[in-house]
């Protein structure tokens, strides 16, 4: 690969999205990510990832009808299992609550109060304890069931 003179080595969002569309056509298992202007390969979620998201969605809907875990509603959830967590990217975007379920460390991290660069508040609890997801989510989460999805 050669560098074009006068061209930045950082991809634009549009260039990345075009590249990602081509990559998925070539290999459906390949997932690319674009963080801080750099491209990387995202680990494919395992079956437990989907079960954890469904479990959490059920809890949110029971607590607040209409809460579907969309970032537009103030919450981003990731289940981490040998992948890359990205709280800084979400803090920079101003997302109020970022929930990281880390199955390797058997803990939950709730990031809140973004200042545009990072989250000022991070609460970490081990699986089995309760943790509050602050507003706009506004629920208390019992993490005991997460023990069932540890490898």
C-alpha cells in the first residue's frame, strides 16, 4: 500500500463505512470498528452476548416501558469478552450512561457523567451485587444472573 502525497493517514467516517461494507461482503464474520480515526477488527459476539442483551432489555422494559437500550435513550451496553471496550468514544459523544459487562473479570462497570472527553463517574461491582444505572436510565440492576454467562 502506498501513501498518496498530501493525504492524511486517518480515515474519514464515510471512507470507513464504505470499506466496512466491502469487508462484510467478502467475509460475513468480519466486523470492523472505527474509533478515534483508526480502524480495527471487532471481536464477533458469542451466543451469550445476545442472551445478556435480551435479559437486560427485559429488565429495562419492565422498569420503564419503552426503554429499548437505544443510545438515543441515554444508554449504551457492551458485553466484553476478549474484545475492546470503548468508554472514551461514548463519553466524547456525550452519551449519559455506558454500561460495560465484563465477563472476563466478572464485573459490571457503569460509566456516567460524561464531560466530553471521559466519564467522570465510574462504578464497578462484581457479578452478584446490585448497581444503580443513573438517569436517564434510572434503574437498579441485580447482576446475580450474569454469573450464568461466565466462561
